[in-house]
C-alpha cells in the first residue's frame, strides 16, 4: 500500500473515530439526563410515599407504591450501567483516536520528509545538469580558442 493511501486511510480512521466519539458523547449526555430525571421521579415517589404512609396506607396501596419505586430503581440501575458502558466506550475510542492521530502525524512527517528528499534530489540533479552544461560550454570554448 502506498504512503498516500495509508495517509488517506489514517485520516478517514481519525475522522470516523471523532464521529464515533461525538455519538458516544451524545449517548452519554442522554443517559445522564435520563438518570437525573429518574432520580427526581424516585425522589418525588419517596416524598409521596412518606406523606401517604404518615396518613396510613392500605396494603394494596403500599405494595403498588413499593412496586413503582422498585421498578424505577431498576430503571435507574440500567441507566447507570448504560452510563458506565458509554464512559468505557468513550475511553476506548479516545485511546484509539489518540493512536490513530499519532500514526497520521507520523505518516504526514514521513511524507513531508520524502517530498523534501525528492526536492533535494531534483535540485542536485538540476545542479549536475547545469554543471555538465557549463563544463561542456567551457570545454567547447577552449577547443575553439585552440
């Protein structure tokens, strides 16, 4: 695979990883928002439960209220796991992005060095050509003066 192909591939990889990070960040923000919403709902349920308990609850009402709180707690645990997974995915993707960016910079540096070497070779070749032309011209003048 050519250097230019590798550079393009690495640039595409970096771009794809950046888009993946953006998606993970959106997912993480949404999960955190859901988590806070659930916390608020649970807190409201607990306050309502405490108020109703103080007034006296039937066993059916108590079981219903407890079932809702348990369900919301389970949802909160699921969202917490989603957040943990999103954070882990973000960290892994970020590490891959750093690695791909470093590889891209290295490939860019190699390409720059290669272009610099080609320019230097071209300049040396041009100088040799000019030196040869000057030498022939000098030799031709000496022969014509002899």
